[in-house]
């Protein structure tokens, strides 16, 4: 799967509700922390500002004590401290109370806090110091005009924005049972005092002074603090709501986008993208590692016809129904999607191959009557995916599984059924991949091979069976690749025919044969016509005859030395164009032959219209020896027919002497077969030409000397010499 698609998939996955809800919760926590911090900062500022001066007063007492220590009697010192009018007590190092003044209502529990009070003088920078605090056991908050008091715990609660605290009946002014209301009802200017005890070290003996102080709070402060917190609370709530609404909106949008992204436009079901991403992810997961799977490429064969006869919309409806029916047949964790056209991808689980086959056939059976009127055909290619194992043989996750490769294998398998329109099922086998790999390698190398002149022309001579004289040759291509060695044409010509590269090969062959012929003429050889195969695909080009003429002319080769072979199947294409090309070629002086006559479909009818020079009888006629009388009848009639139409005949694939004798007897003009020679490289063919010339010369000499003998009246010798010459 390519990176771009994976990225898109990941982006869509981010829209998963769990992720978004997680983000929302995190945001809420962050917001709460932020608000909490702000609130605590405000509170500590308030407390700080209220406690600072109280603490300084106590420090003043410790300074009095320390100045008087050693100078005055203890009682005298205490008197001095008492002047301050504060409730206090002094404890020794071990916590025993040494002296106390006023009421000791301090709680035993101690709390430490940091206090940033003004150390010395109003203008000096604040400095935080750890102080020990005790709350007052009476825990009440007094107003100065003694209207009543409020429990200090309730005050703590309001600081944290609690649910409304129930009324304490000790509150004086309003009788209202709502604490918050009571706070707001207190007259502006009313000052409340919160008792608090500070502990400070005093003297040089490790004693501690614990003195009572009051935090004086203007009650109207409570009102604005409450208002502040209330608005902060409302603000936070509004923010939560906005974030939440946006989150839900985003989620819905993402879900809709994902839906569009993964929905097939024809079936409204899942599409190929979903199959690819979801299927691959699942196959690679831990949940799937122990299961075996089948990846299926299922094709609705009659779809195009159906659309032509009905409409595209009707075709879409049918696809929708097919998708529905397939999905209804799926088990848990099995998936299906339309890929393109009338092609579906299925991911099935299986344990037993035969049961799987039966199941797929059942699906095909069900689909074959999907519209209740027609009988449709479906073809399936199946790739089986077993479990993955590590080096120790333990089942592991399919880490390297690639859905595209697997599906492609299923498609390759299905393509093997494409020759028929019938329903069918095929299982993938490794040879198919090998074939596909070879096709890829050939295609990767084709251009470079032409540029590098890796394609070589081999020549297979054609002989006259009467005289054994060389009469022609067929140029056959060989690929001598530095990578693959010698490759026969059957392994690459069909590939080039499919991908169109064959036209370049045809050009290459015409040029090289013309070049060889020209070189041989220039070297003094008695050249015979060489035929070049022209692919059927090439005949759709209008100016083919001109192209060939120009290529041959470029090499300076006489046209009569080049013959062009067209395969029989080409005669089924555009007949008019074909006839026109043949006529043009012949008018330029080239010979034209029909290759493989008798293979495949009968082209007797084509013979009627085609002005051809040569008929090449297919090798199939001569396969399996010479013991087929019916075959002999067909061959002899074909030769007779060709003669009647003024065509010469070449028999291909002749391997045994009996066939040669038979063909000679029937008047076949040439034989091209292993009996005489296999296709050979140019230099070997040169040798054949030389040999042929020597033979011809020898026969001519013998004939000439025989004629001379006749001339002098020695008749018996003449017959003997002539017979010896023709036997070669
Ligand atoms: P073809 O045109 O029918 O070529 C004749 C094939 O029969 C050659 O196979 C040749 O080697 C083989 N053959 C000849 N005599 C005998 C025999 O006695 N016994 C047997 N068993 N086989 C014999 P080759 O060279 O492998 O070529 C196969 C096919 O590849 C050719 O069939 C032709 O269709 C195609 N081809 C070869 N060269 C070219 C080319 O240059 N251009 C194009 N377009 N096609 C070519
Ligand atoms: Ca041929
Ligand atoms: Ca042939």
C-alpha cells in the first residue's frame, strides 16, 4: 500500500471517538488545573495580604522577648509581652507550656504554609517564609459588631465553590437559610475576624511563641470573591460546552468524510480502499494470526452485456444487489468490497480448502440468478493465505502481509479463466506469479535490449524438396540476453504482442534482415529471399507498406529479396485494409506469404480475396510423423489449391524423410523444417549459402559435361551424371 494512502487512512483514524473523547477529557483536566491554579493564587494573595501584618506583630513580640532576655526577670518579660493584649502561650523545646496569657484555644494540629509578608518596611520586596499555623478550636468567624458568627468550615467551603451550604442557625442578621445569601446580606463595611495561631521561635533556648491573631476580612470582600469565582465557574462551563460541541461536530464531520472515502459509489457498500486498508490491517493483527484466509477476486462476467442491453443505472442496481447478497453470506471478520467495474474483492476465513471451494461455488450459484430473470456467470480467482511462522516454527503476526500483492495474485489466477464466459473458480499457484514476474522482467528490459542489439536474427533455410536446393529462408528472432541467456521467441513475442512493443521488433527485424542481405550481396553471395514475420498488430497501421519499403531502401536492399509473412489470424481483422497493404507491398516488389495456414480458423475464404505469393502450411499438419492418410489428403489438396491460385507453397515443421518425399511428390515448392535445418545464426547461414552455390556449380558442371557427352553421342553416361547431380 502506498504511503499517501496510509497517511490518509491514519488521518481518518484520528477521528475515532475514543481518541476524541480522550482529548476532551485531557482538555477538561487541563482547564480545571488552570482554573484551580488561578483560584489558589488569588486566595493565597488575599490571605497573604491579610496575614502579613499580623505575623509582623508577633515577630515584634519575639524581638521584645529576645532584647529583655537575660536583662529582666521572666515575669517582667511576660508583663511586657502581656501589654500587647494578645492571647498567647510559650512552650519549651519539649512542647511543655511555660507560660500562657489569655485563653489558649489553639488546636493542637499544626499546618505549615508559606507566607510572603513584608519583612522590613513597606517598600521591601516580599519574601516567602515557611510558617507554622494552628487553627482556633472555637473555629468561629466573628463580626465586629457581634451580630453573630459563621462556622469557619463553611467559609472554607465557599472558597471552593461548593454546592450551597445549609444554613447555620448561629448566623445573626437575616435568618435566611442560604449561607451564600447570608454572606451577601451582611452589611458592606462589616469586618469579620478569623482567629488563627502562629508559632514563632522565641529566645535562645529553643522556646516557641504561639500567638493568636485575627485575619480581618471586610465582608464585602466575600461578595466580590464569590462573584469572581462564580463568573470563573460560568466561564469554564461555557468553555467546556463550546469545546464539547465543537468536538462532537468535528467527530460527525470526520465520520462523514470517512464514510464518503470508504463508500463505493455504485453499491453504496464498502469500496476497494476500505478493503485494502482495513483488510490488510486486520490480517496483520494479532487477532488474525492463527486463522487461515482466502483472498478472492470475483468477477461478474456478463456485466458489460447487461449494461448494454439494459442501462448503466440498471447495472448499478445489480451491483448493489450483488454486494448485498455477498455481504449476507459473510461470517464475522470476513469482508467484501467492490473494486472496480463488476469486480469484487472478498476476504474469507477457511479451515478446509474443499469446504472453501464449496462455499465460493455456493456464492457464485446464488449470484447467478441475482435478478431472478437471467442466468449470470461469475468467475473467481482465489489466493490462500496460511499462518506466518518465525524461525522457531511459532505462529506469528503476518508482519509483511501485503493485501495488494495477495489480491493481485487472486486476479492473475482469475485471469486464467478469462478465455471462457462460463462461471468458474481457480486457486492460485506459484507458477502464475513466476510467469507474471517474467513478464515484468521482459518489459523492464525490452527497450534496453533493442538499443543494445541483444536481439539476433536467426535464419531457417527453406529447401526445394525436388532438387534439395536452397530457395529461401525465414528470419526468426532470438534474444541473447546478458542476464537471461538465449531466450526463444515464444517467451517474449507474446508479451510484446500484448504490450505493443512488437511493432518495434518487426521494424528491427526488417532492418536487420535487409542489412544482412545487402552485406551478403556485396560479398558476392547468391542471395535467396528471406521472409520476415510481421505481427498482426502491425497491420492496423495504414502506412505499413511504406514504412517497410523505406526501411529496406535505407539499407539499399533489392525488394525481391524480402518476403513478409502474415499470420493466418491477421486475416480476420480489417480485410479491406489488409488487402490494400498486401497490394501495396507487392507493387513495391516484396513477396507476401500467409503463415500458419491450416492452424486455427479456416481462412479459405481469405485466400479468395488475398493476392498472396506464398502459402505456408502449418507445422501442425506434419506433427506426429507420416502415418495419417486423412492429413495427407488435406495437405495435397491445399497444395493443389495454392497452385490453382498461383501461389507457391512452403511446408513448415517437416522433420522426417517420408514427409519430404511425400511433399516432393505433391509438388510442394519448399520445405522449412528440422529435416533440412534448424534456425541458425547468420554466419552459419552464410555457410549454407556457400555450400548451396558449390552444389549448384557442381551440378551445373556435371550437366554441362553431360550435355557435352550427348553432343558427342555418349547417351548412356548423360543419364547417369544427371541423376547423380539431383540426388545432391
Ligand atoms: P513461426 O513463424 O511459425 O516460425 C516457425 C517456428 O517453427 C520457429 O520457431 C521454428 O524454429 C519452428 N520450426 C521450424 N521447423 C521445425 C521443425 O521441423 N520442428 C519443430 N518442432 N519446429 C520447427 P521459433 O523460432 O521458436 O518461432 C516461434 C514463433 O515465434 C514463430 O512461429 C513466430 O510466430 C514467432 N516469431 C519468431 N520470430 C519472430 C519475429 O521476428 N517477428 C515476429 N513477429 N514473430 C516471430
Ligand atoms: Ca513465420
Ligand atoms: Ca509458421
